[in-house]
C-alpha cells in the first residue's frame, strides 16, 4: 500500500475532507500525548470540565452521519489510565450540548455493574439512549462475550459508522485493532426510526460528556496519543492500514476523507490537524485539567 | 408532531419491546431517563412498564 505523507498538501487538498481554512502543510508528529484526568468520583458533577471539541461540525464537513450521509470513521491510539476510574467514561462523542435522548453516538468504556459506582469496565457503543457492549449488540444486562477494558494497555482502536438509510445505521467498534475477529468487537445495528436524522447540530467532544451537570462527569481517564477522523466510512481493510501508521495517510480512501487528526500533541493547545485539513479543535478547559505526557 | 416528554423509567429496565415492533431503550448512564413522543406507542409501553413523566433533566441541573 502506498503511503501519503502528511506533508503532501497537494495530494490531500484534492480530498473530500477538504480544507476549512486554507491549511498549512502537515506537521508530522507532536512530541507528547494528551493526558485527560479521571473522574473525581462516579457521581461527581462539581469537578472542572476539560475537553477538546469541535462545535457545529455539521457545518464544517462532518455531520453526524458523515459528509455523504453514508457514515464516518474514527481511529485512535489511547491508553486507559490504570486502575479504571470509578463510573462512566466519555472518550469520543458526536453529540449535542445537552442530552436529548437522541442525536449522539460514541465509544467508551462502560461500567460492568451498570452504575456510576463501577470500577471495572467493558468497551461499549453508546447511542439511542442505550449502551451496547458486544458483537451481537446486546445491552449490559445480557452480555455475550463483552470486551473487557484492560487499563494500562496501549490500544489502537477503530470505530466505523455506516448509514444505509434513515432507519438503518451500523456502528462497529474494534477496541483492539490487533484482533478484529468475532467476538472481539462491539456492533450495534441502530434501527430506531429516524435516529439522528435531519442533520442536527453536532459537536465532536473528547474528554467528558457535555451534559455532565445533569447526570455525572464521564471523563476520558486516560491518554490520547493519536487520532484520525474521516468523514466517510472506511473499509475495515483501509482502517487497519490507517491505524498502523499515524505518521501518514496510508490509503487513497483515507486521504480523500480525512477530516481532522493528530499524530501527537506538542502542547494541550496544539489542536490543528496534523494531516493538513486546516481544521482545529478547541480546548474547553478553564481549570487546566488537561496536560501532556509521554507518547505511547 | 407529537409533544416530546421526559419519562423516568424504573431502574434496571433497559429495553421494552413494543407491540408495533419498535423498542424503547433506557440506560443507567442517563439515570433511566428517556424522552419520547407523548402520543406514541413507545410512550404507552413505557407508561405500562411503570414509567412516570418528569421534568427535563437538563433544566433540573
């Protein structure tokens, strides 16, 4: 597979992901990873809020179901801080600023005891006012081979969302890209009529849940080393290729659909795309709870 | 369009299969609070399962 350098602006400029602001060339790699704090407690709502986010992504190339209404892809290299935090996690949301019961999806660890007192977790897909925790799309009350979160392990993860119609979306989360065989993934065939339809206002949020004040903090509780977000659904083969090298866009599909990504972070505010799209996330972190740490 | 209302589901009821084949989901993450169309089959099924109408949790915070 040919590699496309992150500095090859001429190639990337042709991509569907496009440029938000004219963009400079790729930045190669950052020297650090981002460290997100743990929950203070499982039920806490008073601690500071610290996230990186991109608001109104639907107006900048990334609607909830992707640029072509066909889906999207997120690939990341992370580590959950050991031991697990107490309660819920929020490590990637496409969501609204308050909880409406709809118009959101994401992938995170989920407490095995279904409570904000939980200290052991499974990997989950969250959408449709529910949580799905295995390859059959079962909910936490009836799991079949759920994938256990091993805090302290560095993982490259793949999240592919496809949309085939207003009442048919498939969300698939591979929590460890080194083994994508059944049952080592989580999959939800979302058939709730009209779920997320109508191009709602969306923000991409990494680090907590924006509705924490109404429920509880759901912090990232870990390290984010690298990420690629594509505004089209990649094939698993292409996603695996992209996951194997954050220093480049390794597939033509990936180069055409890159929306935003980072290959390391030089500072907590180094949030401009490493792959030359020109887009930048914003740090919402008035108490400076985010920090940098050694790359994974 | 029917009015959307918030319901408090009984704790632990994570799904209700409705007579029309649709499903009502709820989650501990959201404290078993859900939002449905008041005149819908889902609303009827949730109420039959013991749900009660509540204020918008986003307003209550």
